[in-house]
C-alpha cells in the first residue's frame, strides 16, 4: 500500500488505543498518533538499504524485503519502543508502566498491520523468512485504494487539531485525482462513491463532538466514534476480500477447459474504489509452451469498467487462445512463447536470476522480435538486448516499467552485491528444472 494509506491506518489505531488510555493519563494524543503512524510505516525503511544496489534490482529484490518479515519485526519493535521512551524522557512527560504497555502494543500492531496491508495487493510479501522464502499474494486490494481513504479520513479531520490538516489532506487527494484523470479513468463515478462514503462517516463522527473528545459517554466503548472509521475500514476490506475470492473462483471455473496442462498463476487486482471490476493475468503452459492471458472480469456486466483497465495490451499473437463465451470476461491481451526461450539465460546471468526472484509472471521480448516490430514502424533497429518484463506491470511495447530487465546490464555491474534468499515466484521455473 501507499504510505498515505499506512499513515491513515496508523492514525485510526492510534486513536483507538488512546481511547483506552486517556482516562488514566494526561499524555497528549500526539504520542499515540506518532507511535502508531511511525509503526505503520516503519517497515518501508528497506527503501534505504535497497539503494546500496544502484540498479533497479536493488529496489525489486529488497523492497518489501527483510523488514517486511515477522522475524525482523522484533528489532523494529524494540527500536520503536526505545524511541518512545526517549521521547518521554526528553519531554519529561512520563506515562505509567501500564500505559507504556499500550504504547508497546500500538507499535507491535502497527508493524504487523503494515505487512498485512502490503500482503493484500498484487505486489506480494514474503513474511515467513527465514522459515519459508516463498512469496504470498493477497490479490485483493489496489495499491492505492480510495475507499480506505474515505473510511479513515473523517477520523483524521475531527481528531487532528491543526490548521494544516486540510492542506495535508488535499495534497494526496489532488495527486490521486490528477493521476486518475490523466489515465482516463471514470473519475466521476469514483469521486461519487468516495464522497458519499466520506460524507456519511464524517457526519457520524461529528455528532455530539464536544470538549475535544471523540467518544460519547452514553455509548459502550465499542461504539465510540473512533471505532466507526475502524469498522468502515474493515467493511471495505471484507467487500474486496469476498469479491476477489468470487472472481478468482469464477475465472478458474470458466477457463478450466481451455487451460494447458500446468496452471502457473492467476494474478488479480481490482479497479480503484470498484470491487466489481478486476483485471487478471492467467499464466499457464506445458512442457514446451508458455502463455499469458490478460483480461477483465466484471462481476456486474452492465456496469462499465474503467477504460484504463480495458486498454489493449501489446500482443505477440493475433488470436486469444481462450474462446470463452462469457459476459463477465473480456480478454485484452495475449502473450505466447516457448518456455525454453524464457529461461535459457538464467543460469548464465546472475542478475537475471536475481530478477526472477521478484518476477511473478515473466515474459521475454527478444531482440529479433523487437527489432522486427520497430523496423516495420520506422525502418530502424534500435534494440541491442533482450528485454524481460513482469506482465503485472506491462502496458505496451514502448513502455518500460520499474520491473523491466534488459540483458547487457550485467556488463556494467557484476552479480548483485547483496543477494536475497527469496524463492522465485514463477512456478514455471520448477517445471524447467525437472
């Protein structure tokens, strides 16, 4: 997830823990807020040490790396606890041992929530290192989910007492809106859902808001106003979890008769603020061939999916090889190659082997094919090396992503200076090794 979402989740849980401590301490909300927000972002400190490998492989292999594992949450927890104690010592505003336990619990839950939220999207995590080096993919939440923002932002507005809060709020919202508009998403329907959900929760939180307190003495603790946003947040998660599970089962059921012998993976990602529209990648193969089908699954066919998700993907074949008659599925791209051509250079190229430790649904565009296509377009051969893509981030032939790997890069750099232990997520490699 993006760090703004992590921060909003941190604020919500910080307020919840403050509600349990406020009757027994004069410590301001800021200590609970800062502790929770920091904990919900702290595992992304791996962005710092990933920079020691100056190529894109450093980010691919080490982001969501060691600091996103349960074992490495332990030193992060002790570091955050130390920072909390230092803050109290510097400000001379101490809390009791029992209240410190609440702060420690806030840190521990915040760190765990970060891994959990990152596990919900198509990027994945490998939290069980060193006992299990496999990647885990939730495939349920878009990496920037506006409905989570609309569930948690009202709590931010009524709890944070600073004149800068609206500026803090406006910046990411404006950037999100601009980005979606430039990509031609159905921004009006998205904005309508966002504002409706946001307005309802904001109204609920503002009722009987007195004396800088978010709770109501007439209600039981679990109905206090901070819990309203928390319940809304959990509702959003549940909707996407159920919808994603339904979509995956239906795709597997409807494509079963057209799959090759081995189903390697099926990756899912919903449209932002829309649990009814999902983009999917289905990778299958046999002892020789390897295929990727990209498509859109619409749970409610008469509701049009965002145009960005329906954009055609660069194809190496003119025919979609799954002639499925379904009102729910629309195929938007197809890639096919021999498995040998995809994996033949792995053992001789240590940087490519490291790239496969991240890449979930790989594909290779050969120099010969790329130059032939470019030659048809402008009569020139410009490509000097084979290019490998992760189909999760592939748009078209002229667009490279952060996950693109170009052979020849190893001439400039030796093997990765800090190799990672993660298992390659692409299941087709195991078939090749056999």
